[in-house]
C-alpha cells in the first residue's frame, strides 16, 4: 500500500512501546497473550510481503515473551532484520538504548 512506511512506523511504535511497559517478569497468561498478539499480527498485518517475511522470521526465532528485557531485545532484532532488508541503519539493541528510545528518555 501507499502508506507502508507510516503503517510500519506506527506499528513499530506500538510494539516497542508495549514491550517497554511489558511486565519485567511476565506471568504465563500474559506470555500467552503476547505470543497470540505477535502471531496474529504476523497473519493480519496489511502489507502482505511484510507479513510473509515476518511470519518466516518469527518461525526461525520464536518470540521471547518471558519479560520486558527479553521481549524488547527480540523485537529490536526482528526490526533490525527489516532495517537490513531495506538498507536502513541497524539499531543498538542494548537495554540502555532501547529504554532511552522507547521508555524513559536519556538520563540528564
Ligand atoms: P522505522 O523502521 O519505522 O523505525 C521507527 C523508529 O524506531 C526509528 O526512527 C528508530 O528510532 C526506532 N528503531 C529503528 N530500528 C529499531 C530497532 N531495531 N529496535 C528498536 N527501535 C528501532 N517495509 C517494507 O518496505 N518491507 C517490509 O518487508 C517491511 N516489513 C515490515 C514488517 C513489520 C512487522 C513492520 C512492523 C514493518 C515492516 N515494514 C516493512 C516497514 C518498515 O520497517 C518501516 O517501518 C518503514 O520503512 C518506515 O521506516 P522509518 O525509517 O520511518 O523507521
């Protein structure tokens, strides 16, 4: 679609922000909900080539839904795979960088 870029930016914002506020250690029921969210997203994402690639990547690397840090890193790595495919710069997946970008902002 014409708005693949805006859709992507909004979806990544939703996903990384949701991970930044995900429980530090997630109960089993929450882990199931997150696994379902990611699996549904990979099936329903309204950019078909994006969705097909994402399904493949999720198959190769099952989501780490154990807690905030693992989920944030997992999403960062999947996002970097798309960045690489599109020739965009890779993001530093260290916890500090993810936290600064998606939750607390830089320390002052
Ligand atoms: P985006 O890539 O949207 O990133 C937004 C912001 O996130 C960046 O400004 C940066 O601050 C931050 N960021 C960047 N990388 C990371 C990271 N690794 N971890 C955490 N934060 C980060 N587009 C296609 O053309 N083809 C595809 O196959 C494709 N597949 C996609 C699959 C999924 C699941 C999603 C959600 C999007 C996909 N997109 C795809 C869209 C693409 O990833 C971008 O969203 C779009 O190109 C706009 O890019 P952007 O440069 O504005 O920044």
